C-alpha cells in the first residue's frame, strides 16, 4: 500500500494548477482521490479540480459540458474496457483541444 500511496501523492502533486478533470475507474477511487487532492493541494487549486469515475460506456456522458484539462488516472487507464477507454480518450482529446495548453 505504501507504493500506491506514493504514486497517488506524486500524481496529485503533479496536477496542473488550472481547471482539471481527472477520470478514474470508479466512483470509489474518485472519492478517495478527491479527498487526497483536498488534503494535499491549496483549497483554491483543489476547488478547480473535478474527479469523476467512468466505468461503463454510458458513464462517458459525465464528461459532457466539462471544461479544463482532462487527465486520465492510472486506475482508469489500467481497468477501463477498451471501448470505454477509446471513447473517453476521444472526448478528452476534444475537450483538451478546446481548453488549450495547460497552466
């Protein structure tokens, strides 16, 4: 568990300071990661970070209307079914292109 915590801390610390949408594999991971972000990052910065869980293709709608840099958490990358991952990557690419360069 120590290595996993170190990876989570490094991920949180590396998040950009601007508007961010982090995609995780499940709502449980999302809650856990959002709590870590609130604990490790400045309140103003953490308030600009949204964390969402996407497990099923129907859940990809959670990305609609979001703004900010979309970042895929390792839990999503390693656990999402290929068709869900492809759909999220397509949506993330479009959102990121509209958002512009990260802070």
